């Protein structure tokens, strides 16, 4: 820890490793809302946040638990597919509130090509938000749909049925065969797009 008469104690959230204030400053001075993506061991949260003097204001938000409760999602709540769907949901909700562009805020996470935070970004982009990004950091459609999981599950099932049941016990307990994850993803994505596509169309007519 630093010492001496010129040493200044860092802000509490910096000391706790929760906020990089230099990075946050750059995001805030853009003048655009932030697409804040946070991932825990179980879920994904995506918020569109506006910085104000009195504190951040959440304009729109989505949580991967909603995918389970309202859209019939049977996959994991924090995988790449769930991150995309949560970003898609948050993006549509932000557009309904009049937000058309934002900047990505991934917090203290190290940016890695194809990471789940960028799957959430792709979902928001597909919802119609304009967010500065490089196309090469986004995960491919086959990964977002869970084709890699389905392929591995099919291979494992053919080699070792018991290992297959152990590894994919959570999927099977929910009534989803992991081999069917891509088609299940398509169904849930279609439900979200159908619901919010209709809402956006109605909002445009009212304007």
C-alpha cells in the first residue's frame, strides 16, 4: 500500500476491485447510454444505463431469469446462448424507450474474442441498437445457437451414455436434450423477436 504525504487513498469501489474509474470516465464522456453487461455463476444481466450527476439511471434492463420464466428457456442461465437472448431482450426494451445507440460497458472483465459479454452485445445489435464494436470480437452464430454443445453432447452420448447423463444432467432434468439446444434457441429467439417486433411496430404507428 502506498505511503507518504502525497499518497491519496483510492475510492472504495476501486479498492474493492469493482470499478475502473478511468475506463468509466471514458464511457461517460461519450454522452451515450451504456450497455452494461454483467455475468455471474448462474445468470446474465444486461442494463442500458444513463449517467447523471445524481447517479446512474437504468433506462431498460433484462435478466436471464426472465428467459426461463416468460419465454420457456430450458438451457443454462449464464451460457453464450442465454447472454445473447438477454442482450436481445434488453436491446428491444431500450429501443421502446427511445434509445437508438449506446456504448458497451463490460466492467472489469478482460475482453476476449467470442466471450459471453460480446454475445450479449450481438443480441443488442440484432435488436437494432447502434453500438461501436469490431465484428471480429463477436461470437459466431453457430456458437450463439449452441451448436458446439449439441455436437459434443451427440458425440459423448455415442461414446459413453452414463458420462452423457452426468454431464448434461441439468439439461435433461429440465426436459431438454442438449442435442436440441440450437432449435430450442431458435424458438425462444423467435418468441422474443415476435413480441417486441410487434411492440416496436405499434410504437412507430402511435408516433
